C-alpha cells in the first residue's frame, strides 16, 4: 500500500528489519496445513486440537510486528502478520476445500460467526470472512503461532489464545514512522491518518466493531511507557508461559 509520494512506501505492519519473503512463507504454511489436513481426514471424528497461540492487536505504527518477531525467536514460534493472512485468503493461498473442511468440523460455526458479526448483512463479506477464518484456523491448527492483526483473537477459541493489545499515543506512532521512513512528521501523520481510516473501515465491515475493548484482551501494553520492544516481548513471553504452563508450548 503506497501512501507517501517520492519516498519509500510504507506497508502496514512492516518495519526496518528485512523479513522472509511472504510468498515463500505462505507456500510453506499451505504445505504444512495440507499435510495436517490429510492426517485429520484419516482420523474420522478426531477433534481438531488448537495449540496455544498469541494474538496481537494494535494500531498500525506502534511496532507490534517488531515485538512479534522478537517474541517468535524467544519462544520459537512462527509469526503470521497481516500480509501473510491476506495472501492465504487470496487465489494463491488456501483452497476452497479448507473452508469446507472447517465447515464440516465446526458445523454452522461460520454461519454463526457471520450472523454474529454482520447480522442481516452477513452476505457483504461472507466469502472473505470464510476464507479469513479458514486461514487463521489452518495456521493455528498446525502449530502454535503468533498472529499480528486481522482480528485473529476474535476468531480463535478464546481459551487457546493469549490476546495482547498494544496501544500508544499518536505522537509516538508519528515519531516512529517518520524516523522509519525518514520523512517529516507531517507526512507521517497524514499517512497514519489514512491507514487508521482503512483499518477502522475493515473492522467495522468485518467485525461490526468500532473500537477494540480492553476487556477482549489478557493484557494491554502501553508503548509510551514500555519503550523497549525487547521488554514488551519478554512481558508477553512470561504471560504466555504462565497461562499455558500445563501444556507443551514449544
């Protein structure tokens, strides 16, 4: 998503560190899921086990993806960000059989979720949401995953998730983005304003929600006060290990 003229485009959820190419990661995730699905198909009636996962919710620019990468290395968990999920819901991602598979495992679940989110207008994003639900469940079912964005904490079983909300002032996000892209704070502010509008529109359409309530999360971290991404990752790591202390999480 190119939002600045004559400067390096800012893609929501990215930061200075070079990350693995998303297409390669998606191909690997899809192969892992297909292998997992074949095994499940051979075990008729076997319940689908979702290992413990972590879901990050944030406003763009707070630095959640950087924290997720640090946390992923610390806990040896993979990270699925917005770009990964978008690709998995596209033509090169999961096939229609995956959506059908989850419809069979959770009979009526996608319909129930759609009705809860959209009410009488459930048809508006029905196909997209079915694909998004399938992508998130497929990733979560193969191994413990750190999800960044796309409302994953609203889709996965709540008892299988450590849900974390990252907040900060607009001033923090503006300074961070201006430094990241080497642009003026005025340009960074205009970019974030546009991204915020797009994010609000997505959540209103996808989840019928205007804001993220703090009651949805296990913990809320204010990056105005927790400045270090390493410290934030450590706090989440400890909470995750404590919450799922009775399970093998690595």
